[in-house]
């Protein structure tokens, strides 16, 4: 997964079609609903931008004043102030730089919160018998999160969901994001069909397209 990759470009049109078909196939056997979402970042991480910009502008200002202005503080302070803004813009636009100032726990928390927010924003909590399941891919953090509503969680447990996360994450690292995701969708569909089989009055409650 590359930093700065647009969510719209993560999957090709052909891959989106395959994912859509995988979702439709899985949902044809269950009342459950499966959604896939790709986001560029789960948080803005403003604190990382500020810390990185302060350090970079301070280093550049110090180097400049020592080299050209004989270490004069009267040059260092205004230079530091002026250089802070382009330095922050640089960290905002270059994900690799910003990522260095974001801890693993901070990323984990951000992706978890983004998944919960998406779950409610997209209405997965409204599904019949609480059978919504969300696959979230967050590009900046290079993380996958699978979130299931209470009805599913009671039947299959967190360990199974973590298995989906591991499978999709490994597939992405190996350059087979679509294959691994479709496999996880089919496997989750089989479990949903086992515990929540389709009924005659079942309707498709959510879009099958990849949400970006």
C-alpha cells in the first residue's frame, strides 16, 4: 500500500466489478449486508504535521543562520516562523514524512474510530437482525479493519473477524488486494448464510459498490 494513493485508484474498474459481484453473490444467500470502504486516511493527524514542521523549519533555520548570518538569533527566529508554513504543507502532502511522526497506537485508534463512524454513516447498523459487516481499508495507515454488527459478532466472534483482517492485509502486501478481499467476502458470506439464511422477503439494503 503506497502513501498518497487516492482511494478512487486503489482498485481498478475491473477489480471493483469483481468485488461488486462477490458481494452480490454472497448476499444472495443471506439476509446479511456486506460493505467495502476505502479511505485515504482515517485521520488528518494535525499534530504530526505540526511536530514535523517545527523540527524541519527549526533545522533549516539553524543551518541557514549558521551558514549565512553568523548564528544571529535575529535571523533564526523570523526564518523559523516563515519556513514553518511551507514545512507544514510539505508534511501534509507527503504521507511518508507525516507517517514517521504518528505512532502505531495512534494509527490503530484512528482506523478503529473511522470504521465505527463509517458503520453508522453508511447505515450498516440498520440492517435486519443486525447483520451488517464492513471491510475498511485505510491507505495512509496501511491497515484493514473488519467491523461486524452485534448479530454477526455473537455468532462468529472477533477471532474470525481478525482472520479476515489478516487475510486481506497479507493480500494487499503481496499485491493481490482484490483477490484477498473477494476471498474474505465469500468466506464471510458463507458464515452469514449459515447463521442468517436468505428469506423470501429479503431486500438489498445497501449498495454493493466499493465506497470511497
